[in-house]
């Protein structure tokens, strides 16, 4: 089984999709509850939602492994992303609704966690590092866009209903602020509700790789799933809603395609 899919592009953009996988190795799946084996907390249909990327020569990496095996958007040391708030760990023990993932409330040993980190987490991040290095050497800069989605209401993680589009830049630290502002202006003009650096400011990928002083810019987009799919247990894709949403997503990606820090260095508008 391939751990991830990777498409090498020809522009200084890398799209990461770390939570769209549903595959679970048999030796792990056998330990999970029946509900957990259906992987309800997947970022469903993200590659399909962003299918317009295929014609844009953009580099794309998308995981095939479920976040229940290992969470690719968590620090390798297991540190908390949102201290004081409910969240999931590097190797989760609970679903978003708080229910246990494992039969008999099994805990994971340090050896099990280390093995998953080495076998599943590290290869994905090694590819990100390799591609960032390649693109930066070619263009002098690179933009990493981390693509996510989540159910519109997850009471165990946040109160109320999420905005439709949740854009994060580690509170302005992971990218040039002009990128953040350009995307925010696009969101203002869109038909969707949105938040910038609200509940989701960006996970490990956004925070770790974003280094605007070194011309590496990173952003995260967390989409409320009600905007492109059914949120019942069928998790079915809604083509009509998705096509409407793609219009806004394409405008955001176009902003990234047009970005060039040299324009500002040379004093151009």
C-alpha cells in the first residue's frame, strides 16, 4: 500500500492533504471499535473537491493512511497544538466525539507510537521537506497550502457551528501578511462565512514549515464539510455544492499562483 500520493508540479506551490486517507493496516484495524473502523473523522473527498488542481501543474501530496493510525498534522513529540482545548494526539485514542477508538479502551505503548511515527509520519514529512527544497531552489520561494475539512459541528472540540471557511496563518507568523490579506479579501467577497486565525490557526504543518523570513510561506484552509458533502453517515459527495465551493477555492489558489515576492522587492504594485 502506498502511504501517500505525490504529484510533482512546475510552480512554487505545494498542496498538502494529510487527513484525506482512510486506509488502516489490518494489525491496527483489528484493535479498533466497529465505528472507528469507518473512519468518521476523515477529511472526506478533499482530493475530489480540489480536482481542478490537476491542470495547474501544482505539486500535491495526499495521504492514504487514516489519521487514526497517526496524525500527520501533529508534532512528532506529541506536543499539544491547542493547549487547554480538546484535541487529538499524534496517535489518537479518541474520535472527535470523545468515544474511544480502541476496543477495551486500549492504550498505546511508546514503542507502538514510535513505530507508527517512523513508518507512517516520517515518510510524508520527508516528502514535504524534499519538495519544499526542490521548489525553493527553482523559484527562490515556495507556498505550502494545507488542505483540510471537518464536520460543521463537533461539540467535543468546539462550541456552536463552524464558519464555512477557516483560514489560518499561525496568527500571521507562517506567511507574508500580504498573502494573508489577499486571501482574506477574497473570502470577504465570497458567499461563505469565514474566520481568519479563529478556532483553526494552522496545525503542525503550517506552523512548522512556514518561515516567511526564508521565503517559505504556509497557510491552512479548514472547510466545513456541510458545504460540499452530506454530514450523515454516508459521507456522500455533493457535486452541486462542491462546484459552487470550487469557484472560491480556485480564486484562492489563483492568488497563490500569482504571488511573487520579487514584485514587492522591485517596488512593483
